[in-house]
């Protein structure tokens, strides 16, 4: 770099549409601003190659971009523009504060440029036209007055403060408010760069490195380091006071709540869980006072206005949810029973982290202890193991010739950053020796297909629906992150000791080296789970995953039967192409079969998204039995 960096941040750059038909793409770049130029790099600036730079003396305009209703197909939603020569560079910041900082600093550096424009285009150039004024000439003059000293949302620059009177102390700059979080779990740092967290203590966020990891320090500034973002949440909210409590059960739906309360069978057994409505909570309560025992579900309601208060019975208002629960432990006040006994089978288990430490994806094999064999899969043998004799893990040893290893290693870091309660977490890989190892979360109850076959006859329809709900949530997360599974089936889902089902082996089918598995003419190819566009044209998408999910639902509701069990692959291709679909399982209601059939629409665009599927299943779960009160 030619001079000291003023700003440096990972932002997203949009490609320049040099032709009307050019497709747009969005790429992460490390942007660096100095006194003389704006440069951008692929990856870390000190390790990767510079992809381009703009000399600041050539810049004519820097301004935010007004969205105008355009969908922004990347995770950064705050665009700004740098106009130079005959080019407009569109850059997307992760927050409004970040964007404002870049625009203000760039404007400060170009304020003496002689070629500053009088007018600019406040919206995007897209598909051969300016969205703001409709002009089809990319070099057409701007349509809105340009202000070099402010931005298009704050067009007047505030005057500088008057100088302090002689002898008067200069005004102190107001320090930005620190972002406090509270630890929901203990976190033992795995590396020297990590910060150990203690449950219930407060920490200050220093930097949000990515969606999965924060750099933080304790409130007194004695220690700092990296910690998992899923181990802490923003302070001073009723959510945190709730999340710390023994009675709060995250990611437990109505069916699982009822199952846990009935199994416990104690008078006044209760839990607080997330409602089907985002951001809302439900109290699920068991009582023996009616018949053989009943469960009632009560929405926790909020008052309008500010400050909000919470209540189950309108006469009794509370400032937060823990205070509400504490009151109803001693007073039924309209409930069928007092809240006597908290039930939580999750045992406050800490969530999985995206890797064992920030930016650590290569694991030293000497830190792994190999234990019993769990099974053998597409790529090789899977064993139970431990990392540093502490964390239970599953270790997949990749059989030589089973996988396109170089391609997979390139993608491994992306897959590690996919982190969700309904996905089996990839912790890291060992690539410096043969065979290479994949180190993943250990799922105690194994493969879903074996799990339901071995317990055949013990499930009710609502248990089976909960299994499908878990998988739909994991797949919704993959869909939202533009990640395609390609081989979704019951055999590729796993079950933990809390009977939570998680999606596994997502994206792995791309790396298989096996003609029979990768060609629809092969005996191993999963034709029975594949839509027509896959077995005919190898065209994969989230909508092809949706088709596979419909078949997986059928597997679950038949308690593990093989789809099209009497037909060979080539016969299934003909049957599906002619419109044949799997029959309704006995344990599936017509509504559940309707969801399956929606997944099996001939045209991909007519299939629902996983977000829609998850909502349909949630509605069916919540509709069963008595409504929430």
C-alpha cells in the first residue's frame, strides 16, 4: 500500500453491466481506502492479489444508492456508489453505519477534485437503464442535485462547532456506546486467541468478525479474544432474561413440548418455548386435574405502547417474562394449575460452534482420539472420536479415490460457516495426510432411516411431523444461504440423544467420484429421490431439494419404507415422467400428503420454498389439539 489505510473492511462489489444482457454477480472484496486510492483485494489484503483500484483524483461523485424497491441478492443491503471516468462502481456495506463511514471519508478525500459532478443518479444502473430517471444512456447527466458535503438522506452538512472561548475547555467527543452482550453458556476457549466465557457474565463486542464469531473483551478490559456468537446475545432485553432460565426451551415445537411434559408426568410441569409467531413465547403446562392429564398452551401477550409489559392474565402485568413466571409459580390466576415444576430435556446443552475456534478449519490429526466404528458411508469409515480428549466428534476417513479432494478442501471453509441447530456441524478437516479426515458433530442415535425403522410402531403422526419439521428448518437455512444439498434423504439425516433430527452431508454429492452415483443410468444414483430435471438434465437447485424432501417425508410417514420399492431406477424414471407419484402413507393425513404432492410438482417454479414448507408444517403442528389460549 502506498500510504496508511484510512479504512479497511470486507464489502461486496457488484459487477459492472457493460452490456444490457450481462448477468450481475456480487463478490466479497477487502476494500482499502488511503489518501490517494480506493483498492480492493480478493480475500485478505496482505495475503491475496489486488483485483483493482481507483485513483481518488479521478472520482467525480461518492454517494449512497437509494434502493427503489430493487431486491439486493447478497447479504450486504446498504449500497453506495463511486463514480469515476465513465464508470460507476457499486459497493455494498453490511450496515448503514459502515456505509455512512465510507461515504463520508471518501467525500472528504475528493472534496478538492476539479471534476465533481453537479448532478448524480440516486438509483442503480440496471438492465440498460437508470432506475431513477429511466434514461437509457449510461453516460446521461444525473437527475438529482449532488451535495459533496452530505449524503442524499442528509443533504445539509451541519456547520462546524464554534471554537471554544479563551480558557474554556474544549468539548469532549462523545464516545460511541459499547455493545454489551451476556454469555448464555460457558465457553472454554480452544486456542490462545479465544476468550473464555462464563455463563451470566457481561462482555463488550470489539468486532463482529462474521455471523458466527465475535471478538469481545470482558467489561473491565482485562481479557479479550474470539468467542462464538451463538454463545452470547445482546444485553438488556427480555429475550436474554428469558434465555438464561431453566424453564426456557429453545427450538421445541408444540408436539415435542407435549411429549416431554407427558413423559415427565408431574403436576404443574411446564416450559416456556418459542411460539409459531416469531419473537413470541408460549407457556406449555401439564395438569393431572382433568381426566388422565391434559396440556394447555398459553400465549404470553404484550401490552401496546412503551415500555412493553407481559401477561398471561390481563390483571397481572410484568416488566419481563421471568417476573411473570415467578408470579404464576405461586398463583394460578386463571391457568389450569400453578407453574410448579420446570421441564427442560435440553439440559442447557451449549449449541455447536462453526469450528472449534475462529478461522480454524485445519485440525491437527494428533489431537484426535479414535474410538469405536460407527459405520461406513459413501466416502469411507466413520468413527466416534474425541478432539483434544475433550469434545466428542465423528471422524470420517475419506477412502482414497472416493472424493474429488482438492475441490472439497476449497469448499470446506464455506461448509464450516454453515451453522444452524438443525444441521450437523462440520468442525474442521485434516488435509495434510492421507486419508483426509472430516471432523463433524457426533449424533448419538445415528442415521434417521435406521432410527425410524428400529422404532417402527412406536411413533404417532405428530412425532413423525416433528421429524419433518426439524429437517425443513435445516433445509430452509440452506436455501436462504443459497446452498444446495443434492442428496437429501432419510439416510443423510442424523438424530442426537435429545431426538433432534439434523441434516447431514449437504453438498457432498458434488465431490463423489463414482460413475454409478453421479450418472442417472447408474444403479447407485438416487433416482427415487430425484425430480425430472435432475435425472434428465442434472439440473440441481433448491427446488430439486424440495422434491427430495417430499420423498423424505414419505419415508418418515411410512416409518422407513423404500420409495418405489418394487421398481428399478429406469422404471421410476418412466413412471415419474408420466405423472405417477407416491401414494399417501397410512399415518399421513390428506393435508400432509398434499404437502408432499406440492413438493412433487412437475415444474420446479411451482414447488414451494422450504420457508413455505416449514410454515405449513408449523401450522399443522400448532393446529393439532386445543388452540393456544
